[in-house]
C-alpha cells in the first residue's frame, strides 16, 4: 500500500482550492442587489407557519369566525324568539344542551348567536384602537417635542372623559340615535380606548428610538418615517401586542357594561356581554347561566392571546440570532 | 431637568381648559332635562322649574354657563350641586377615599403582576407560565361584579377575614377587598406586559454580557432583565393610576365605597354639569402628573432616554 | 309623590294577598312577640343620601322622606293601614268640602322649645307654595285658593329669541289660607275636594319653627322638628355617609319610639346592605338586591317582610301613536293587555314580590275594588288576545316589520320584566317587540313630554296619600300634571269631579270606581302589578313592619 505522501508527491498540484466556477460558493455569495430582501413580515410568516401555538390559535379563531358568520350551522333554535318564562332557568333538556336563561331562552343558541356581535365589537374596536393609538403613539414617541406634547395632551383629555358620559353623548348623536348598532359601541370604545394604546406605544418607541440600529439606519440614509415604520415600530411591538390581545376581551366585557346602562346594543342584538350582565341577577341561585357566555369569552381571549404570543415570538428580531 | 418639568406643568393649562370645555359641552348636550328629573313622575309647577333653572344658571346659553363656571373657579368657588351640597366639600370627601383605594390597588397589581410576570417570562412555556395564563384569562373573562360578589361573600362574610363593606369608615384595612378586586383586573395586564418584556430582554446582548461577567443570577435578573423590562409596565401603571382615580362604578357599588366613581356616575346621570366638570378637572391634573412621573421614570430606567432639549 | 326610580328602591315589591293568605312570611317571626329589648339601643337602617336639604316641603324622594317623616309631626298622620288620623289637629271640619276649619292642639313643642301653633303651619305652607322658594312639593298646595298667584310665571324673551319663563308671583301668601288665631286655621279651596284632609299627613304639610324660614338652607342641614325623633347633634347628617337620629323625649304623639334612635347608613347599591345584614353589620334594610329576591326568605327565615303598599306599575300608551287610536287602537290595547301573563311574570321574574294588578289603583287604599266591571281585560288569555289583534289588523293593518318598543330606565331594575313582557307579546301576538333602554330617567320624561316617544313606556305611581283619587286624578285627568300620555275623556273627568265633591268617602269611592270602568274600556295605560315592600333584618332587632306607603315603621323596631 502506498503511503499518502507518495500519492501526494506523485500528483501535480495546480490549485490548492477548487476553481471558483466548480464550487457552489459563487451562487451562495451572489448578492442579488436588485431583489427585495426577505421582509420582517415574510420572515415572521415563515416562522409562524411551523409553530403549533400559531396553528392552534389560528384554527380556533377560524372556528369562531365560522360560528360568528354562519350560526345556522350550529343551531336551529332561535335565540330570541319563543322564550317562555315557564322555562326560566330550567336545566339542560333534549334540544337544549345548556338549559335556559332567566327569560327562558335557549342558552346554547344565545351563545352561538352572540358570537357575531361580541367578536365584532372586540376585533373591530381593537383594530381601530391599534390604528389610531399606534400611529399617534409612535409619532409622539419618535419625534418628541411639540408633536409629543400635542398628542399626549389630547390623549389626556380623552383619558379623563368618563365612559358613561362619552357613551351617553355619542349614542345621542342624531346619526347613532336612530341606528344603534354594534358600530355605535365600537365608536365609543375606540374614542375612549385609544389613549391607552397610544401611551404604551409611545413608551415602547421612546425606549427603542435610542437603540444603535436606529442610529445606524438613520446614518445609512433611511428617512425618518422609514426608520420609524421599518425599524422602530417592529421592535416596539411586544407590549402593543399584549395590550391589544388583552383589550379584546376587555372591550367585549365593556359592551356588556354599556348595554347594561342602556347605552350599548339594543336587546334584539345577541351578545355575550348582554348575557353576562343579565346573568348578574341569578348569580346567587344559578351561577351556571353566567358560565357559558363567560367561557365563550375566555376561549376567544385565549385564542387571541396565543396568537399574539406566537406573533410576538416570530417578530422578535432578537430571537433571530439563535 | 427643572426646565423640562416646568414646561410640562405649564401644559396643564391648555389641557385643563380643553377638558373642562369638552366635558361641560358634553354634559350640556346630554338629553333630558335635569330639573324635571329631580321630580320623578310627578312634575312640579312650571314656576318652580323656572326658579330652579335660574338658580343653577340652566336658563343661560352654553357659553355663559361655561364662563360662569370658569369665573367661579378662579375665585375657588365650585358652586353647589343639585342636592344643595357644596361641590368642593364633595370633592374633599370622595377623592381621599378613592386615592387610598387606587394606591392600594396599584400596589397589589404592581407587586403581584411584576413578580408573577417575571417568573412566567423566565420560565416561558413551563407549567407556571401556563397556570398564570389561565389565571389571567379568568380575571379578564369573569366580570368585576362576579369577582367582587364572590370575594365579598367568601372572604368578607363566610370567612370573616375582612370587612365585607366599607361605608363611612374607609381606611387601608376596610378597603383591602375592593382594592384586591380592582387590582386583580389590571394584574392580568401588568403580568402579561412584564412577561412579554422579560422574554424579549432575556436574550439581549447586555444580559449575556452580564452573565459572562460572572454576575449572580439574581443580580442579572433584577438589575438587568427586570429593570430594562419595566418601561411598558410603568407606562401602563401610570395610565392605570389615572383610571383608578376616576373611580370604579361597579366595584364601589358592591363594597359601598363612597368614592369618585359613584359620585361621577350619579352626576352624569343627573346632568350635573358643575359636579362632573369639577371631578374631571381633578382627574386631568392627576393624569398630567402621573404622565410626567412616568416620563421621568423612563429616563431613570433607561439612561439612553434624555429629555433635555 | 315620593319617587323612587332607582333599583335601590324599586327592586322589590309584593302583595297584600300573599300576606293575607299566609304565603308571605310578612313579619311572621317578630310581629307576634313583644320583645323586651333595650329601649335605648340605636337601630341602624339602610338608606341613601337625601337629594335635597331636609326641609319637609322640599323632600320628594324616599330617602329624604323617611327622615323627614320621623323628624316632623303634622296635623294628621296615617296609621299602618293607611287611615288618616288626627295628630296635631284637634278637629278638621267642613260643611261643603271647600271651606275647612282646622283646630290645632296646644302644648306640642319643637325640639328647640318653640311652641307648635297654627302659625307654624300657615307660615310653613305659604313658604312652601311660593314659587321663588323653589320647593319641590309646592304643587301640593295647588288646591288652595290663591295658589295661582304665588306660582305665577311670566315669559321673558331672551336675546336669542327663545322665550323662557321666570317665576313672577303676584302675591307672597295664598289668599285661601287664613290664620284666625293661635289654634285656628281656615282654608278655602279653589273648588270642593272631599279628600283634601287626607293629604295633610304628607310631609309637604308639616309645620316649621320660625328659624326655618329665616335661613332655610342652614335649617335643611340641621332640621329642628316636632316628631318622634330629632337630629342626634348638629352635623348629624354626614353627607354620603349617614344621618343619626335620636329619640325625642318630649314627643307626645302616637308614634312613640321603641328604640333609642335610628341611624340611617347610606348605600348607593342595595347589595352591600344585604351583605352587611348577613354579617350583622346593619340592622334592617328595606331594599333587596334583585339577585336576592329568590333567596331572602331562606337567607333570613323569620327575619323578612313582604307586604303590599300603595304603589303600582303600568305600561303607558301615548295617545298620539296612530296604531293605537280609534276602534282598531282599542282592540290592540286590549289584545296587548291580555297577551301579558301578569301572574307568571310576578311569580317568575319577581318571585312573588309583586301582585298582578286588578285595577288602576292599589289594594292598600280605602275603596279598592278588585272586580271593577271590565277588569277582565287584565286577565291573561293568549287566544283571545290573538283574536283581538287579528280583528284590529282587519280594520287597519299593523305596519309590516314594525317593532313595538317598550321604554324603560336602566337604573331601576326594569330590564327583566320588560324583556318578559316583550317576549309575551312576541309569543302571543306574533309581533316584534323589544325593550328600549334609557340610561337616564329624565330622557324618557323629556320624550314623553315632547310626545316623541316611539312606543310604550313603563311608569309607576306611588300614592302621596291613601286615596283612590290620588291614583286617578294626577295621572289620567285631562291636562293633569303627570298625564304625559295625553289621555282625555270628558266622562272620566266628570266622574272624578263628582267624586271629589261627594259628601262621604263611600260616595266618592263609588264615583271613582265608575270612572275606572271607563278606563277599562279606553285602556289609556295597562295596569301591570301592585308594589310590595320587602325587608330583611339582622339577629339584633325585631318588630319590623311597613306602613301603607311601604316605608318601614322605624319607631316600632326594637332591639333584642
């Protein structure tokens, strides 16, 4: 057997390294200068797709949406008609798996039919609160100075408005008085809810705006707004997501408070909030009546909290280092 | 720094004017005649109604009413409410009670929220984290009236550990139950905000540096992770202090707390403009002060943040 | 009237019949015993912050009313059955129902030592009636000749072209009210009113010491009266907290205190008061939280009360609603009345704390008749209701898709029964009906007054004084002050007038009953149920009962 050294010595070595065109390195190192970089969001999406937390929460939300928009698929019992006082607070029976409310309406059907209004109030309010609150909060935090002063002080004014007063006045506006709907409630909630979101965003943006990568982006010539949108806000998302997911549930309950005071949804619109506040009167004797709409609310909030968690993880630039 | 604080305090003036104007206008725009409402189903004579309208300046146009309010304010005269009580005395009664309640609730939510949030964040995905998630769901989904009712019945009546109602003797001890109820609701926010920030900061460079330097784990956690995670929490707590000072209608009702929430609600329902505006004016001062405090805390928590300009 | 539109006061009511048949546990545990408790012990009771200074003529709501009733004694008072009996009046005589001579007993004193004389009454009444004093109960003097002059108004047109009325009395005192001497008052009414003396026990007619008129505002904070109790001290009214009353040792009337005093503790919500009684932190509450209506008899066996009083609840139909006018309208009114299952609602929603109405008044007043001709229309009959509705539709069809709205104020615990009534109408008539909630009571009043309320409204009446007329005149007479829905029927008005001019109460009551027969044909509103008072009390007290008007007889409560 020949030694290695023999072999070596017998070969004529022209290159210590494989010629560049024979290796895949060229392709690897090629920088497609004109191609769009994989964005934060696309990157997040790739990560999200593989996360069980995301898949489960997305499926749950999908189910909620189906229930909200096609309640007929789940129950044939009308939620609000043919309620008989004789059935008041009766337990489960054939065709009525969860029993009856105080007014003798079918609880299961009311929970199913209440999904649409409650989910709409929660989701639409959160979306608008996010749009207004994050925009204003980010501007205030990033630019500081008089922008901050004006936005923060306007926020203070709205913060100080009592919910009942705001709701009473809004529902009296001629337009809303005649068409009380889910969106009247959304309007009230957004009007009084955005300052909280703006403040949390502002705080998070103030924290991030002094970071090195922001300075880097600015010195590379990225515009102020560009820096804010592409670098600052994405890094400030964690508290925003937490607040948004929590507020979803709180807004759904706020609707109940408003309805209870007579400035929320009309009685003909089913909602979990309406049923939760109605269950107040049977709390001492029949607490189970409260349980079902409250459970539906919990499941919804849980789904969105999980989704928010998954989203936050996927978006967190620091976690990409690993 | 002093200049910054002074400038912020000066901003109180436009905010104050804006708020009082807005609130006064909103009360003015409320439907329903507040004077007739004083009489229920049996109306008084028109002459009495007219006399009362005069007495409360309700026969004047909006700008005159607002002007009179401002004028009186600068002479430190808040006027009387529809029950004939001086509004200043009412404020002096309700705000101390609510302030005590707010501070107690804030302490409960801050201490438990931050502690639990920190542990949940450090042990993300573990059993403690999941348990805490479920617990925070419960406080969000269970309405305050249920939480309050159950606590009152179990702790107050059955176990007798605390007084079930507050009434005229509001002090730190009697307020513990309502404070716990109020604190629990916001506890969920504080907890999840802390947890999210902690998770984010756990992998930060300075944490690895600190660990590599050989700092003890508690020191890394408290001085580096926690401190740097506090900005959203402090923001939320600051905002929440304002919210708590605005009073909580439901909780105050359940525990018979003679605080701001009930007064404000009654005043709105009765369209008592001067009372509503007086209470909201105090609230605005509280908000502005709380915000200033929060902004100063930012600079302390994160030395990179500077306000001097 | 004393109105109580908050849940605190309204959450609770029931039935004389229950108490009579023994279904109710009205005072069963205590009324029989004469517990020899400590007569000097202070009783604590549920209440709320009075809405006006404690001047009797300015107190028109329940929480101030209960205090004023204990602090003052008038010419007459009402016994537990609602019978008007002389208190400070020696005699009240009339020959024509229009001119009265009142003799005042001598010897009674205010707690500041001042004697209660005829002048104490005349001055107090003139003060109360004069519009510039803006007393809430001034309209109680409207029957007296000369009231028009002290309550005259004049229109002023402002710079903006809007006219506002301002009080412009043309006299300071009522010409019909004359002080003859220290013990005699003569009163001339504008027209004969046989039941006028029955009103004199109402707080608006209480006497005032001369100090009160010098500084009414200060007096309202620290009132000085002549009743069974007095303020415990200067400043005994701690705002938003409590009012402390102690026994008036000099009191000589019939309402002798059997305890050392009553401290009214203020609650903005009835629930914590209920809890406090469970924990023995409070002695008695007369308002139960809605969610305790099913449990109070088991939570407080032998310590609870459920007793009817002179109040009712109705569903009012504005007369401007086109669908409810004419013959078709009458049929619809009947159909709706018969589609409401009053018995079931009082049983299920109110758990027996109200009783289904059988007329437009209350069983707690003299002359009540449960079988007025035509009252069958209050009986539940789904088939007949549907039939009547179809007949009305044949005459003029119900607008397609129209939703019948039932207005209610959300601060009064009304939602539950409104929803139940709406369900009755939906199920039994096949129409759409729903509650129309209002956060503010004033809002409904405004719309009712402006005649723009789109549907029915809930209403209630609590008697100021125990009389059939008080349930009919102020609410349904043409142009009456509380006749918001604008009902007008000359035949009805005529019968009321004849009733008032009757020589005897029995004759008057006959006329009022005939007047009700007209109401049952017209159905200007739908009587729903009568109110009843519920109360529970702690282990520390006994002898709790309520009077004709639902107010607890605080002076009778004894400590154990």
